[in-house]
C-alpha cells in the first residue's frame, strides 16, 4: 500500500513540473514589429475576383472549344506518330514541340513515344492576369517572333498570337529552294516546302521567284499583301462558329470572318487560280517532274523545272487556293508557267 502511494506522489509531482515549464502565467516582453508586407493590387469594384477566370474556364465556354477542336486537323489522323523522328518532332508530336518551344531544339535521338496535339501543346499558363493593360495572352506558350528553320537569319513576326501558329506552319529545312543556272537534282518524292508554307506564303517569301512578266509584290509587314497587314491567323481562322463545324478551334474560316472585310463577295480562291494551277500541273507532268497525282519524281532537271516544282508544291501545300497572298500566288503561278512554256 505504501509503495502504491509513493508512485502516485511521483506522478503528481512530475505533472506539476510539466505545467510549470510549459505554461508561464507571466507574459514576456513584446517583440519587435515585423516588416510590412507588400500591398496587394486593388480589385475591380463590384466584380468577383474569379469572374475573369470563370469567363473562359466555364463549361459553357469550353464545350464549343473542345467540340470544334475534335474536328480539326490537329486532333484527327495519325500524323503525330511522325513525331518520333527528330526531323519531324518539332511539329508532329507534343513532346518534340514542347522541347522546341522551351529549349530551342528537339531531342537529337528522337522520341520513343509521342502524344497527339492537345490543349496543353499550345497552352500553358498565363504570363499575366492584367488583361486590360497587358492584353489577353490566352495562356499561349509563345508570342515570340519565329526564326525560320529554312532560313535561320529571318525572324517572322506577326506581332501577336499568330506567331504561335507560325512555329509549325512554315517550310522545314529538308530541301533548298532551287536557284542558280545549273541543273538541280531532286532526290525525294517529298521534295518541296514540306508541309506547311502558310506563314511564309502570307509573308510573301520562300517561293522560287522565277523572273517573268508578273511582278512580285513587296514582302513582309510593309509589303503588298493586305492579309498580312490587315488580318491574322486568328482573325480569319478562329471566328465565331456558324453551325458548330467551323471557326473557333476547328480553324476552318467562316464566311462571317471574311465578310468583315469583303462584304458579301467572299473569295474562295484567287481569280483564275484553279485554271493556272491545273496548267502548271499539266506542264510538270509533261516534263516528267511530277506524277498525275502531284508527287515529285526524283531526277535531275533544268533549274527552271525544279523551281516550277517548288512553286507548285508551295501552292499545293498552302491549301488556301492563293487566298493567303493573292498577288504572290499569282506571280509564282504565272512565271512558272511561262518558264516551262518557253
């Protein structure tokens, strides 16, 4: 019994000691005041702080984007599988594209697996939320001018969101534009500005400028192409959808987007483009330089024939029927035809 009481007294004493050590009833002296924090940015009166986010990130806003994107060339097909190759990875798969945007180069050994293009290929995070003063960046990965792969000394700058498109919609550096007077050897059925010369045609550059009766318009931002100066990839290809199958992220131009400048006279091709394009096709088939289906035939040709093939493939791959740059497209066609006929 005494033993038990002794143990109880020891427990009580240790409890009192713990309380004394950890809960001093006498406050110590007040410490020095901390450094003031940085003032926050004033909000907009009457607007919830999340309102600007919800405007874009709501289901009602995103559903039409997802639905039209599913119809686009970026979302359909299997071309992304070419992205395993280092020479194709910049544009044919998400992994290579992201490496090119962030590091300036792709993996030299290629990629063992690739993903199709998705939202996160082109969009990442906002660089600013002050859209009123800084403009809406749509969380695009890049607004920077694009140094062309076929001519690394040329910086193409559409001054805005269209630069993101130009990263891929330009010729790759597989083949040189035929020039000079010596015969030219075509070594591949893929010869030409494979696969996306839209940005360079819009700029008015990188065709084979054969001398002929049709003058070439001025190139670049101060040139003669109204579409280069007064429109953009986004304004023409991403207008409000009319029936759910065009505009937005389908990138199929809508009549409304064209009508804002052209009224009711909506151009589907440059005047005479189809007839001239067919004429050039037939002349090149006669030369043995392309097949009836338009594939390039390997061989050695006079330079004017190789140049005409380059121009044919440029306009074929562009797919706008000359609309991206009417004057330049017309000059490439007319002068190529003259060169072959003479």
